[in-house]
């Protein structure tokens, strides 16, 4: 697992652990992993999706109990979300998803695909289309736009299926964008309950 903690150049005062050191970060991540918890913290990029998929597959191979996927990802591409959603769909164990803090873009789809889906009381879902950029000749750009629209349609189809709502309603909701608080996320079917 990749280290997500920056090394401190100043150390700590008072003799406590240096919470920014890689050793402490590795210890925390290892402890979570041993409890079958995977943490997605930060933007949901392709690299982070690959790491998460590998962690989920490893935990699936190591036991039969559910895995908890904790999300605090303010943005995420549809491609990266699709990688994790596909893995969740083929695992032999259920994945319980929990939104912590802000979960946005494609990461909202990952939350919605859990077997049990929870949001912390102060979590916010950010319904926003991921940023897209393309360069090249006009025909290349047209292909990029068509591919982006196809990914958007598939993402909205998956959300409609997982929330039990019409795809047109999901499409309109996402085209308006904005934030959902925890009760609204539950009411609209993105989650089942508040986390405790």
C-alpha cells in the first residue's frame, strides 16, 4: 500500500508519536487493513482506484467477512469509479461503503454501489461531473466528447439502478449539481443510513 503521510522535518514535541511520519501512517493503514477496512482519502484518481481495487481483491481472498470501504474523496473520475464498482460487483464478500467528509464526482457512484451504504452525520455528497479535457484534431475531439458522454450515461445508469430511481431523474439531478447533506443523500437513495 502506498504511503499517504508526509515525512515531518521537525519531529514532535512532548514525546508523542509523530503523526506525519511514514511509520505511523503505515501502522494506521495496516491496522485498518487488518480490520478489513480500506480508506480512500483524497481525489479518486486512476492510481488510487487501482490501489483500492487491489486492496479489495486481497481482502476478498483473505476472508469471508464483509469489507468496509471508507470514502473521503471530494472528486473522482468516472473511469476510476468504474474500476472500483466493477471490482465490488465481482467480489465474493459484501462491501459496506461509508461516506466521511466530502464525497464527490465518481466517488458518489462508489458509495452508492455498496451492499450497505452509510453516511456520517456531517458528510456531504457533491454531485458534480468530473472535469474533462481533450486536445487534438477536430475528429479526435469529437471522439473524446462522444466517449465522455458514453461514460456519463453509463454512470447515470448505474446510479439509477443502485438508487432505485429513474435515470432521467439522476441525469437532471447531476446536471444541476450541488451538495447533498446526509439526510438528503439517504432520502435520494445514495445511502441507506447514518453511520454510527
